């Protein structure tokens, strides 16, 4: 079965964006260093937006993900930059109860329950599904998240958009991989801990 993977940059104190909810990429607390770009291009090239892929000359089929899902607020970051579909090389799904018409014919707007929708997606043939953000949709989809890949930056910002912006729902994950890049970003991979009978 396909996995839902939350692949996202975070600070040491667990924030994925500043309080203004703007694009955090390239900010002082989320620097885009050459080693980070090289790591992503080699391992998760499909998570780079189309302009970056073009600049780097990246072509070919996706490596890990064939679908990207996100919430409205995350999607609107791209819209504010004039990009209606940052990931035309993937099936692109945006969850929103307020947006009815898609700004791009290749972007699907889904107003139904995201958890049920993703559960159905996972049962279909295909590669893994990338959850790009933000914190609210990540909290809503927590029951369906199978893997976390956190690009943990060595920064603390004190407040902002949390990695999971939702209710208190303790959920256990098992660390499975850790890579320290030269620029200071630590790529941490966690898989959902299997539930044991009687546990």
C-alpha cells in the first residue's frame, strides 16, 4: 500500500513557518544551502517546485512520490508568488472547504474529508503520497501519516506555524534514519510505530 509521507522543513522547536505564515524558504532560519539542494535533487527531486527543477535541469519521472497533497494556506503561498501549480510533474491535490474553483486545471480542489480521501488514495495503485503542509492539514491527516521526513534546521524561532497544528493526540513514531548535512540540516526519518496487540 502507498504511504503518506510528511516531508517538510522544521525548526528545532517544531515550527514550519513564521507567525505570518509566509513562504519560509530561504529565510535565515530555513537557509537553502547547496548541500541541501543537492540532497533533495538526488533523493526527492519531485519535491522541488517546477522553477527549481528547470533551473537545475531536472527531468524524468518522480523517484518516490507521484502525488502531492496540501492545505489551502500552504497552496496560497505559491499563488501569492504567481505560481498556480508548483508541482505539474505530480498529481496535485489541495484540500479546501472555501475554494471551489481551481486556479489551475491540473490542480484538484477537494472539499470532502481529507482523512477519508487520503485513505482511499493510499489504497489505489501508485507511488507514495507527499504531504507538503501545512500544520493544520498535517494534524487532520495524522491518523494516515505513515512516515515523517523532517529537514530539521539548527534554528529556534519561538512561535509560528507548528509542525502539527491541532489537538492533543499522542502518536508514536520510530526513528529509522538520520543524515547530517554539511550545512547543518539534519534529515530525520521516522516511521509510524506499529500497534501491538494489548499495548
